[in-house]
């Protein structure tokens, strides 16, 4: 059994246990596979593991013995190690709603291996692999799971949201489209905001309260999630597509070249080993913060509004430090 098949069986098992009236159609849509694949997986569970699965119009696919579990899913030592490392990564990203669930699942799966083998796997993952997760967030698991349900059921939500830039709390009605995890600890809900009449991003940890409304929404057929995310730099969505050029000196250039920052990027290398990064992105505030991270090693060439934004920030910083130096003198 491939790791992907194992993962799908575990997901299928969870959906059958937690969803209301799961049908072949709804399960296929949830797992993004064909209905034929779902039928095959259910038959596999029945035939190979004697899963007490039945179907009727009232309950959908369901277990007639709810206490039944997958006791003998075939799992190699390498697959269990991969899952153990994954759990450790999730644990590092404080606030992840899945860390404890995955650790519990791994503990159950580990019972299939000899104790000595499991101890060695856990020791290797815990003592010889260290992950740095950066700043921690305070995530409400109930809000996260409600968002999951709203997205899968295509139901609108009403949320109480804190906007950090204005230090303000407001009410927003939203049609939730997808959840986006950025750099592990930045979790965003992307959806159509009825107040702004456009698609917006909302930090999940800034949602103070969320209510799933009884009304359903029809997704905009022109919305393409991959294209929408692709045009974004970091996590900011701007109103227009910008042609960006940023020069990096010879000392900074190697750090820029070793990563792909955007799918549209082009790199032009100069004779003095400096380079120019060119790309088309939406939004410039994150670009401003990113460029300034490299200090004097980076210089914006275009667009002009980004040049002015960086220059204004530098001037404000200069004024702040001038005041500090004047007080000391």
C-alpha cells in the first residue's frame, strides 16, 4: 500500500465517522478523487479489513459497529518514521489544530511494530531532528474546525474579526473558499467578503468568534485558487498586477538565487556579480518589508510607488534615530 493510499483510507475513515450522511459523491468531492476511487476504497475496507460498513439514505455510509477501528493498516518502518517527523513538525508550529490528532494516530499505528523498533524511531525523531517554528500563535481549534466545515459545506459565516492595522474589531459576513497555511504558523482564511464586495484574506488567529450561517453560497466559477495564490507575494493581495524590479548587491545575490520567490520571477546577473530580480506580483506592502530585510544590499528599481514606499519608511527610521541620537548628545 502506498503512503498516499494509506493517507486516503485514514481520511475516508474519519469522514465516515464525522460527516453527516456521507455519500459517495460527497466523499469523492471532499477527498478530491473520483467516485470510482471511493467505491474501490470502501470495498477495500470491507474485503481486506472486514470493516462493518453499510449504506442507507438516512445515514449515508456508516459503521454499524462504531467502535470498530483500523487495527491492521499495513505500515512500514519508514512510513511510520515519516509520520512521526510530520507530527514533530506540526508540534513545532504551535497552534496547529492537527498536532495532537496526528500524534494519537501515530501511537495507535506504532502498536503494529515491535517495541524496540518504535522506540528507535521515536528516539531518532525526538533527539536528532530539531525544527524551528518561529513565532507562536494563539489558535482556537474550534474556530478552525468550524471553518473547515463551512468551506466543505459551502456555507456562509459571520465572524467577529480583529484588524491589527486599525486596532479595531468588526463584524464580517464571508463566503469561505479555502484555508491557506503560510510558513507553518500563518494561517489564513480566504473568501468573498460581503462588506468589501471582493475576495479578502483573514488571519485565522485574529477571528474572535465565528458562526456558521444556515445559508449556502455558490462559488464564483471564475475564481481559480491556484492563480489567485500564485499572483500573491508572501500573503498580500493587491488591486493590480505590478511589474517589479529589485537590484541586489554581490553579497546578497546568492541568498536570492537559492530560492524561488515567485513563479513569474526572472533573474538577470551582472558582471560585478550583483543581480536584478524581476517579477509580476500584486500588493507592495509585503514587498516593502521583504526588501528592507536585506538593508543596503537591496534597491528597488520599479515600480515607482514601491520606491516611494521604501524611501518613506527609510526617512521615518532616519528621523527616529536622529531624535534618539540628539537626546543622547
